[in-house]
């Protein structure tokens, strides 16, 4: 019963679903980016020809862009039917298929450093870059966006748990090595081979526990607390009338400066008198269309335009009733009090129009995900040839380039729905994908390596582990109030840029070699 309630869409759907042909035509006409789909066969063909890897890289990268857009389109259409929480969980699961395929292929080739750095990089990319872009994109349109508190707290706890699971093997390694070097007595030292074996067995146990935690997370999200996880968050707050987001910040600062410090009338200014400003209670569009006032005393006397309003005579905003702050009703009441438009009718109970039927939606979601995975694989293979010159390190490729390529679909999906004021779905894609990588993909790959006899451990690069801890700490601080704005998004994005610059100069570290674990 709870699961059925969780699958219930937030809005009433129209009874008649589109036909198959109508759904296919909707896909074709969904975006002009579909023109770039021609690069899919081109990139695949170039992959099997002896050509420079740069050409393969460019064509496959361009091919992923329309596929990511179609994945976002199908995910949003499916989320209308199943709810935002399950829609975000489904999109994150399918989006992580690329990371999982890349990790397994690199594991087969014994590229353990690429496996670990690409998985850590995927977490950082989703937490900092994708989530920051979501907060910023939504903050351009809305002054403040709200999201559910319970999912935010659960996400923070799971992310911190994953960081602890990554840091503990490193702390164990440092403690044992420090104990070995603390005195000159080598009889009680732990050999490196024994240390490596202990950390490997510890990693296997931690991986199994993390998989159990992920199973509990699915039960909590989809069954026991489904209604709480899929509840309605508070409405977003629009910018005041006449303010259009961060792009108009400087214009509003200039207006406030002119209001606070009006220019004094000097004799030199009489010859070149500036036209007066239009009334400040009008929106910016009306101010732009306002006619200029005539210059000179004679023309001003003959003019039929209203006199220049004094700053003190400007109409002040109508008082907002108590309890309506930070709510859409406050913005609407302020607009109506000044006569700026008609009331916007509520759309919560309106019927939701469907653009595709269920079979076409699911088919498109699966086909596009497979195409993204294959195309991303060819892109990864071309990166090996691009980095052969030594200009880009393997560590930077695994931590920065591969996650951006693998998460291209999630980037587009999360940012698109954030602009449409569906921040819960964006967080379900960005943060949910990070949780799935940390609590599912990483331990699953460790278990697969255990089965294959590969010495993949939970001991990650120390620098990567510290950066992951700081990133999770920053995200927890920005989401603890269950509200977001464009500045928080900018902070997260700039932190990701700082991480990318730092790892550009980092030479890298191979934990398997340090533990003498042959692959």
C-alpha cells in the first residue's frame, strides 16, 4: 500500500495516453540537439579505424550530448508517473551504468588506479559540479528553492558513512606504518605483505557491509518511508517584482544607489539635464518602455507627461501579512497590490499532459542508456591515446575527465529539472548518484575484483580521500537548512574547479604497489 502511494504521481494525469507514433515524433522534435545523433555511427566507425584518437574523442563526445538530452527527457517523463523520488533513483541507477562498465573493463586490464580514481571522481563530480549547477540554475530563476528535509538528512548520513569506509583503511595503514617506524626494534614490525593482506581482507568485509547498507537504503526509500521521501517540499520563492535573478544584480544595485544618493542639482548640470527615472514601483520591462521626458523648462511646461516623482514620493510596497514571507503568495500579493498583472491560477491540481506512452518511455530510457554506455567506452579508449604524450596525467584523467564524460546524462537531467523547479528530483539524481557510487558501485566492484582474484582494496589515494571528506563536509553544510540559492551553487562549482586545479599538479599514488599486491 505504501509503495502504491509512492508510485502515485503528484498531479492527475490525463486519461488518454499518446499513441506510439505520436510518442516517436515527440522524441524526434524534442530538441535541436538530436541533429548531433549523426555522430554516433561516425564515432563508432572511427573507433575501429586506424585514425588519430583525437578524432574519435571529438566525435564520441559530440554523440553523448544528444543522448544525454534524450535521457533527461525520458527520465522526466517517467518521473511524472512514478514520483520524483523513484524517478531520481531510477535515473541515478541507469546513469551509473557507464561508471560501472568503465570500472569493470579497467579492472580486467589491472588498471586499479584508474578504477579507484574514476569512482572517487564520479562522487566529486556529482556532489560539487552537478549539484552546484543545479543550485545555480534554479537560483537564477528563484530567489530560494526548498527541498525535503528527511531525504537531505538521509543523504548526508550515507555520504558520511561512505567517507568513513574510505578513510578507515587509510588510517589503518598509517597507524601500522607509524608503529613500525616508531622504534628501532624490527622484531614486532608488521611486514608489508601481511599489511597488504590485512587491508585486502578488511576491504572485502567493508564492501559486504556497504552493500547491506545500500539494500537497507532501498527499503527505506521505496517502502518503509516512501511517503515521507516523496512528500511535497515547500514552494520556491520568486525574486521580487522587477528582479530577474543574478543577471540583473548590478542593475538593481545601481537603482538602489541612485535612490539612496540622488545627484544634487548644480549649475553645471542645468545645461545637460538627465531625463528623470520612471516610477520605481514599475517592473523593469515597463521602465524600459517609458517615454523620455523633454529637456528644457519651456518644453517641460508644454509637456503633458506627469511631473518627475521625488524619491520620497515613490509608492512603497504594500505590507505583506504575517506568515506569508518566503512564500509564493507573498510575491503574488505584492504584485496584485500594485496592479502588476492578474493573479496566476494554481496549477497543482491541473491535469498533467503526457508526451509519450509508457512502453515508448521505458524503451527510450533503456536504449539511450545503452548507447551512452557504448559511446562512452569508445571515448575512454580514445583518451588513452590522447594522454600518451604525457601532457595529462592518468590521475587527472581518471578523476576529472572520465567522471564528466560518464555523468554527462546526469548533468543535463539534473540541471534541466532544477530550472523547472523540481529540485528534489535534481538532488535525487546528483546526490543519489553519489550515494549509489559510494555505497553500491565501489563495494560491488571490490566484490567483483575479489571474485576475479584482483587485489582491489578500499585503500584509496590519501589525497583523494581527504578531498572527498572535505567535499562531503561542504555539501552537508550547504544542504542542512533544506534550502538553496545561486550563491551556494557557485561555491560548490568553484570548489570543484579548485579540486581540478590541485589534481592537475598531483603526481598520483598507487596503493596496490605500496602494499606489494601484484595484479
